[in-house]
């Protein structure tokens, strides 16, 4: 009836009827009849969706009945109409509370896939709202969607406001990633082992596995063939070797691939080490420490696990 009358009534007359509707909604809440209140306010806000007090009342009843996804949609509508700073702060707080409450329900129900779909719907509602994207990434991690979570987090814009959350979530995602060892073939070199690695995707080198070396070493001519030059130079250092101290140049290379494993941003010492023959250098602990590793001497493989 109000919907029909609204176009013919003055503003003052409309306010009388509108206040009567909201007053009745308040009476329903005092009687704990939230279902009736939701029906009333749902019909009202369907016609008059810019009525912020009515949207607030509707959201409160939806929260009381644990209708959290519907509450989130109502609060988002209210946020579109709010313009006072205090309104925005209050509504954002209620939005966060509704999302957390729904997440707790998913945890209680043991439904990580439901959580993913819930957060995916939020991300679609507000595709540029970073907290919703972070929420989706967190739900994906909990559901085992590690790769999609990483893709989502890597695509988020840089910003100090959320950098800490993103970094912690990446660490959590990495910690929950299924562990699978990569087997790297080894070759015998006396009592030691040698493996092949590729520098910057260009030059294949043979490196002696040396757990006593703190820095990976590659001979200068091999680095030059990999495109490593003055721009990649870092500093000079002194290395302790079996033959005494030697000076080495230090470079930063883009990548070092060992089998299926790719290590980025590696610091490499460059110097000729006497006695290595056709071996191009040493694979040191600076690279190996990025993995859990073991050598299977019988199978002649190194097992690397991130």
C-alpha cells in the first residue's frame, strides 16, 4: 500500500507512513519475531533500497537468525548509501563481524569448499576490495587450493595496509603446500657427487655437491656464457679453500635450475678452483638450505623437498 501511495504523497505524509512501518519492525524485534521483521523489511527495502536505517534493521535481524551471507549483502547495500564517516566505520565493522561469523560456521560444519564459494561470491560483489580478495585466498588455502591462492595474492596491488596480511598468508600457504621430493640425478666424481644445473635458463654447468661450502661457486667462463656480466656484479669476497684463501667476485644471477626445481635470485661466487678438472664449480649450502635435502647413494639421486 505504501508503495502505491508513495508517488502521490507529500514528503511529510510519506514520512508518517514510513515511520509507522519502521516502528512496527521495531515491535517485531522486541517480540523476537525476526522472520516477520525480515519479511517486512525485505519487502520495504526492495522498493526503497536507499533507506539506511531500514537496511540496518534488516541486517540486525539477519544476524540474529545467522543469515550471514544475506546480512553481508544488506550491509554492502547500506555502505553504498552511507556517507558519514561514523556510518562507514560502523558498517565496515558489522561487515567484518558477519564474514567472521559465517567463516566460523563453515569451520564448525567442516565445509572448506563452502567457505571458498562464499568468499568467491564476495570477491565478485566487490572485485577491487582487497579484504575480500584476501579472504578468498585464505579460504582457498584452507581448502587446499594453494596454487590458486598464490596466483590471487600475487595479483593484489602493493600497499602497506595489507602487506603484512598478504605475507603471512603466503607463508601459511607455503607451509600447507603438499610436500613432494624432487629427484635430481647425480654423477660420481671420486668419493663426491656432481649434478647438472642450468644458469639463467641458458648455460648448463656441472657442480660438485659440497655441504662444506657456504657459497655456490661457478667458474667465470661458464657465467659469461650464461649472460652474467658487470651489471650482475655485487662485490668481492675472500673464500677459504683446501689450498688456502682466494679472492672471488660475487654476482647475483636470476635463476638456477636443478631438474624440476627452479631457484631464483641466487648469489654466486665466481673464481677458478684448482683441481676441479671439467667440473664447473661447487653447489654450496646457500642453495641447498632452501630445501630439505638428502642423497640416496644407491640410486645416485639427490632428493630436494621445499
